[in-house]
């Protein structure tokens, strides 16, 4: 029997996936760097684990592949079964003579088989059945960020400022002055808008798909549309945008300038992560107890939870709990979720959601230590759009 290393099966499997018109993203450890010559990477988890290969099939269904060599097949079977939570079709790829011994078991469990030899992939067996896919909407949204919406370059955790009008400052600056280098853009915002967090505003405009570029920045099509709306609202300069922000003051954008709130909300809702979060909020509303929201996110939209609500260290801990089958601890144990959650979710993000008209004005944000946060005293309340 020829022994195959995982790296060899990895290369052959991704080649075969592309011949079937699949769109693969890979999660590649350091020993398999050769795969990166052709495939982009992902950081998307299913059940706390990173699928070796993840993407859309030719029929726009989510697929996940666990790759093994000539060993570790039983562990691979367990991982492929886990991926059924978030993929329409799940495969185990391994050396053909090894995985062939488990084909009947895999197919009975709804897992497809990809077998590799020196001649390439000689066994391809799609899953015969469809299992439960409780997280598939979440995975589809995450993949869409990477594969379908190239103008959106960041996650919504990067939207770190409490007043979302600040995210329009780079749009006004570039619309008025033309293409600007990063430092030039920040300088213009500071000089003409009187705002010292120009770097954060630029990063957030990129995340919302309003700007594009690296060294120099221009407006995307969505940014051009936003600039047109702003000009139609009488905002052509940063000084005029600053006057609007001052006018809003301690109120909300939706209460004082509804057209601008609609513009901002439309920008947010173009982001797949935000759309999934909004779906979760609507399911929990109209009055939302924060631990209940965490529970829904962890079970139905775990990647949105990990990417949006967690600190960097908290993200690692949450994944470990999910992988260990201790998901309930994340939302049932107050000490656990307070250790995992980013503090600015309870203040800055709540303020943003109020400004764009998702949360009602009576929703109280929390600006103190997260250890002092009382979710019973400060529920999130959805705004009634009627």
C-alpha cells in the first residue's frame, strides 16, 4: 500500500474540485503552503473547526472537505460529519485505497468520498443524502464576503465608531478632492471635518464597500451612489457633514435626518455578516435579552458571533468551547460571555444600531466595564418601522 501525506491529497483534491467548477477556499497549515499558489484562504469555522476546503459548488451549494492522507481516517470521518452542520455537502478526501475501506460507512452517513492516487483523483462519490444544516445560512454569508462581494473588504467588527456619519467622511473627502493616498485622506478629514479618528473612518468605509484601494483610495460604485445621495441632501463638503453631525448631537441620525439613516442602513445591509445579525435580532425581538441573542448567534450564526462580538482572545476560547461540545457555557455562564465579548459591542455598536434605525432610541448602551453590565436592566429594543 502506498502511503500518502495529507499535503499530496490536498493538492490533488483542490485540482479535482476546480475541474468540477467548484470555488474552493482553503485553510492551510504551514506544512501545506504549496496549495496557496492557486487557492485563497478562509478563517471560517463549522462546529469550532476549520474545514480544510470550503466554498460553493457549481450549483451554488456550500461544500466542505476534510483532507487526510493515508492515516487519521476515523478522526476525518468525525470532522466531515461535523461539517454537515454548515454545508449542504460534506466530503472526506484521502488516499484512495484507505478511504475506499470506509466508503459504505461514509455514504450511509451522507458524506461524500474523494480518493487520491498517483494518477490523480480516481474516486469521486457525492453525498447520497442531505443532513441537518442549522448553520448553513451563516456559512453562505461568510463565503459571500470572500467569493461574491470583492468590494467589501472587512468584517463589521471594524466599525468601531459610535457615530456612523463618520464613515461617510471619507466618501465626501474623495468625492470633493479626488483620489487620495491614505495619509492624505486622514489629513483632509482631520483638517476639514475636525475629526481625529480618520484612520478608523477610512477602515470602516472600506469595510462597508464605500472605498477601494490600498496605497491610494477611490470610491466604489456604492461609494459613488452614497456621494450622490449626500450631494442631494446638501452635503458636498466635510464642513457640511460636520454641521449635520452637530445637528444630530445627542439625538439619532434616523430621528433628525432620516434619508441619511436610510443611506447608512443600506450600506450596512449590503454586508452579509450584518444581514445575518439583523436576521438574528428580528428573531429575538422586539425586546432582546443579550444572553439570548448570544445563544441564537452561537447556534445559528456562529461565525457572525465569533467575528463580530468576540475579542481576539475570546474568539479562541469560544471556538474551544464549541469544539469541546460545551456551547451552552458561552451564553449560560455570565462569567464566560463577559470574558469573551468585546466591550464596545455594548456601547459603540449599540449606538450605531440606534443611529441607523435598527434599535429604538430607548435602548440603553453600556459604557462601563463589561463586568458591570446588567442585561436585564439594559435590554436591546428593536425600533418599530411602522
